């Protein structure tokens, strides 16, 4: 074979090899691109899951902090108002003491009994005052529906409009909370 023929054969083989090699490289390049895309997809999915778990963790942590804060506030309120039930139960007895103390004492024995009752009443009031329970002064004060329970209305020129004229039952406050509103008569 002549050299020309050899060169032609070689060229033909090269062209054939080129035609077969070109698609192989294209396929490998496409596979690499697809693998890169799939790796990127997997990476994006993992990042999304990590972000989701981080959000869950942060929300859980915030819920826990809120729960701790609520528990602390509930405990403080329970400590602050721990005497509320006892004080509410004693108010009826205090009302009875006040009524009994208003009865005039005519005999010497009755006067000494009244002095003893007065001492017991003052002792109750001091004990309640130490715990934050205080009686409200209502007569002459403007009517406040949060502090007073109006049971009657009258017209009296001696008082301004919407002012408490008379108190039928004392009201009591425990620190900053109304324990029992005062039962009152209000001027129109």
C-alpha cells in the first residue's frame, strides 16, 4: 500500500474514531452534569431538612422558655395571693363581729365581753393587714363598679352625683386585687 492509501485509511479510521468518541464524551459529560445536578439536589434537600430541624429546635426552645416564664408568673401569683381563700372565708365572720360590736352594751359584764370581742376583731384585722388584706373606705368616694356593688340609689343634696352615700357591707382588697366589692348606696 502506498502511503497515500495508508494516510487515507488512517484519516478514515480517525474520522470513525472521532465519531464514536464524540458521543461517548458527550454522554459522560451529560452524566457528570446529571450527577452534579443530583448531588446539588441532594445537597439542597439536606440543607432544607437542616433548616427545618433548626426551625423546630428554635421553636421548641422558645416554647420551653415561654412555659418556664408562665410557670414562674403562676408561682409568683400563687405566693402573692396565697391567703385569698382564707381571707374570703373569714370576711363573713368579720362582718358578724362588726355587727356585734355595734350593739350597745348596757351592763358591766356586757361591756367587758364587748371589749374582748373588740380585741379579737382587731387581732383578726391586724393579721389580715399583715397579709395584704385591707378594708376599703367607700363613703364619700366616687362609685367604681370594680370596687363597689350598688344595691340602692338615692337623691341627696349633700353628696355629688355618682358618689357613695352609705356602705351596707365593707369591701376588701388583697394587695392589688378586689377580694370582695363593697355593697353600697349611690347618689344619683
